[in-house]
């Protein structure tokens, strides 16, 4: 309706054929009860191997406010979010999970917080219903974003958040591969709030995140949006050089004081292995940055859309 703010819900979908319909129904019920907003739902299928896009297609046929996007291959959650945000046109964009663990019926808490003047609001959880592995991954991610990206210590970051349109528009200026939504948000604003919501237990299936995917996400975060790893490598190089210089002085003094001391082959090998390892680590870090620059110059796609489905196109 004219004069009402529009809320765009963006949901990346992967192995969610059994859960995504309930999430859509909950969003629709919640927004209909609130009445103060209009809404749309954008479901981005990240090349899920099951029938997720078939379910999305059926939801698009059922509801005019649902849009389905099918990516050509698995680009990852953050690329899927960028695809969904680029297709949205709401005054506020809300991103949440496809498994029902993020409570869509509590979206009013996030929207009310934005009305207080904040640019972005993240949901925080009193008790997370993830596995120990996922909780550990979340702690590592929290520490990484705080050290590498300058996230305030008191700010809790989650996959459930709401952002105003001008923040989303600024985020969408980033068109390179290796998108990292948290880094883009922190780069755009520091006017961010938290609200506590309930985190539900998973009822169907299991998380699509593996150790490899989590490690790739962390590595992408601090190499795409921070040069601190290079500074750390430089600092470690200085420390190793100083250590090598001091050890050389120590060896000379020991030889002068203890004339009969034998040359330490094992000590020499230890130093060589240590220094060689540090050099390879630093070269690898620099190579990672150079490789990403090359891929950006080579116009590697952030994502590729195979198909977009809307009811009005039927």
C-alpha cells in the first residue's frame, strides 16, 4: 500500500526442500499480522543438489510476492545473499536462514531497532541451538572479524540481520568475487545494534557448512577486506630476522668464550627449517593476495544466474 515501507526478505537456500516452505509461510503470516509493512521474499537457490528449486518454483506460482533465483553453480552463501539483495527493492532488507532456526516471527524486533535510528540490526541469541562444531566455528569467525575487520567486541554477528536500503546499495557497489557480507556491512557503517531473539533447534536435515567451507569463509573474510595479514607477515619477518641476528651474535660469543665447542649442526638445521617455513608462509600469503587481484582483473563472476522465476511472468 502507498506510504508503507517495503521489507525485502532475502534467503539463500541449500538443501532446504523440506524447510523453506514453512519459513515462507511464517514470514507471510508474521508480516500480514503486523500490517505496517508490505513485503517480498527472494529465495536464492545456491545450486542445491536436491529439489529445493522445485519447491521454490511452486512457491513462486502460489505467491506473487515470492521471487526465485537459481544460481548456475554453488557460489556460497554470501554470493547468494548478494544476488538476492541485488534483486530486491525494499526500503529494508532482512536476511535469514532457510532452515527455520532463525525466527521469522520475531522480525519485528529487528525492524523496531532500525526505527530507533540504527542502520543495521543483527539478531543475537541467548543460547544457540547449533552443534558444537558450528558453535566453535562461530567463535572463530567472531574473533577473526574483531581482529581483522575491526568489529566492536560487544557486537554479535549472525546470519539474521536487517539493513536499511542505503546500506544495501553501498554494499552492492562491490561487484568482485569473494564477497563477504559482514565485511561489506562493517565497511559501510558502524551504527549497528543487536536485539536478542530465540534460536531454534534444527528439526530437519543438517547444516550445509563443512570445515572446509568454514575455513574458506574465514580466509576470504580477512584477505578480501583487510591487509592486516600482510602486516602480520611483515612483523613476523622482522621478528625472525632479529632472532636470527641475535642467535648469530650468541654463536660467535660462544665460540670465542668456549674455544672447544663444536659447531651445532642440529641448531643450524632448526634455524634453517624455521626460517624457511616462515618465508614460505609469507610468500603464500602474498601469493593469495596477488591471486585475488588477478581474478578480480580477470572479471571472475560473483555469481551466475541460470533462471529467475516470478508469478507475474507465468
